[in-house]
């Protein structure tokens, strides 16, 4: 949708003033390391950086125009705006309004990246689908995703993350979804929101910019389902559940096959069919039902929905099984962590008949109840019969307190790995998890075959 856009249109869309000559541009960049010839460079300003310091480098690499909040001495056109980050969003909103095909927006505390991937897999069975890549789900990433929209795309799937009130509202306003989903609400980023109730309220902002003709997807098994149904009483809703067979999308007859993957019967308003997932964990059944609901909302057949779900493979760092040293089994779940996702991972680990070792780093951004939540995770692991806990990180000491005996606490990850390596054999399954800040993938890399010890 950017192709052929003029710099004057850019200035109008961003409420800016064009200094210099008009022309067309082909793409947008916020990073001089990835800039392309003929791009417009947005000089974003953050707490620890100022993109205006890199404008000259952007021009040297082929930028045809720069979006800045102060006039600079340059030999290319400039678009002068009040706020470059806001201008980025304004341009994204302009691009979205020019695109007439369906947009599905997804948020939630746990599993939104997995659901996004499942929805993409479902839609890709019948058309070309643009979806959020990596962790581009914030006030910078969502606009960058919307800039990729083209007439060649049949669907768009936009993931939205937030760490404070108002962020989902902003992203939803840019995205203007036709279908909107809150996957669930869990204690995640509590520090930024203040409470779990505040998280639920903030996530519900996704429905505020859903057209009256749009469809709201509701997790009927979530504590806040009634609140979301009331919010969407004037528009069509699709509920999903594993508990209430009256919901429009229902999962029943859950079982685990020999590979540890869940199979279940998917019931939609029009048909029923068995699904066999290729991802671990009962939580992924709910993720699959959420994705299936998005497929139903978009008019796909149950055959296409099941084909998409069964083709979906794990997101890197999300319950990915890897061969470990000494023929052990390593489950890499290091993508991120909050109490809900850690408990879901513990459920997976507890399903193994081998010796089970849980390796945890700290869970971040949990606010004043951090110690309590870490301790509860340790208690949950002990109740689930996990054989031993290896942990590092200041807060993980509370996890050890909750777990009790068979706990091994370390001040650093290298010491943890050195001790853990002595425990590995063919009858051992290790699950590694922690928040992004804990970087527990460093542990995984030293436990898997071909890793670095």
C-alpha cells in the first residue's frame, strides 16, 4: 500500500509539513541498519535514543525523505512533524484505511503469539496472509506491520501487546479490526497496570475500535468473559470453550497421543471434526479454539480450520522439544513467562513419565505481589509432582521456598548449568522457562545437542 505514495500524501497523513521536493517512496524505516533505497526514515525518539542522530546515516544509505521533529540541514526532503512516533502511527492508520480486506486483531496475557500463528496458518489455507512477525506488537511494531499491507494480501493478522493502560486502545485505533480477540487475562505486566482487573480493562480496549458490524471473539472460560460479552452486546460475538458446549466453538474429548500432543473434537456452528495438534500442552487446545473462532468469524470451513491447526508448528521458545546431552529431553519454553504460562508449562512437564526437572529464572513486571506469585509457582510445581527445581535470579528464591525439598538455587546461570549437566540421562526431561529479562535461552543452548557448553 506504500508503493506509489507521494511525499505530499505522507505529509498530509502525518499532519506534517513537507520541506523540499515531492516524489514517491517505496518503504518506511525506523532503523538505519535495514533501510532500503527510496525509503522514508522516521527519526523516532525514545528514552535512550534519538533517531535524529542517525538521519545522516539514513540519507547516506538511500533515504529519499526523513520525518523529523526539527528542521535539519540536509540535501533530501524532510517532513516536519510535532512527534515522529505519533506520525508513524498516523501514516499506519492512513494505510489501514486504504486497505479493504479483513483484519483480525489479537491480544491477551498468554498465548497471543501462538494464536496469531495458528490464525495465520488457518487463513493461509485459502489466501495470502500478512501477520505480525517476531515481537513487533507494540506502538512501533504494529505500524511497521501495517505498512506491509498490499493488494496481494487477502487477510491480515495483527498481534497487540501492552504493558500499560491505553496502549491497546491506541493500537486498535490504528488497526480498526473486523475481528477482535482477547485470548485470556493473567497476571502479566502487573507492574505497569496496577492489578489484574486493570489488565482486563486495558485488554478490553481492543473491542472499542471494532466496527459494529465486526465480530468479537470471547473466551467463555475466562473470568472476565461476562464483562466482555456485555461490552459487545450490540455486535455479533463468537464464544469458545472447553467447558460450555453451548458456545459457538467448543472443544471436547481431549486426549494426549503417544507423542504428547493433544487431540480433541472441534465443534463449530456448522460441523464437527477431530484435530490433532503438533504443539505441546493443554493450554494450546484453548489457543487452537481461539484461532478456530477467528476462522469461523471469517467464514472459513471447518476443513480449512483443521488443516491450518494441524499444520501449525511451535513458535521458537514456546514448548519446543529438543534433544539434550546424554540423550535427555529438553523443553525450551524461554520465550517469556508469567504465572499463568509457567503453570501451563509445569502441566506439560508433569505429563512426562521420566524424571522431571524444572529450570526457572525470574518472572518480571509482576508488581508488589512478585514474591507471592513466585512462591505459588513453586508450590504448584511441587503439587504436580515435579522431581526437582533448579532456579536462579533474585525472585526465584521465593519459587524455591514454595517448592521445598529437592530445590537447587544458584546465583548465576553458568553455575546452574554446571550442576544440571550431572543430572542428565535418557530418563530425564528438563523444562526451561523465564521472562525475557532472565534470558534463560542461555541455559537451553548449553543443554541441547550441538549447543555450547
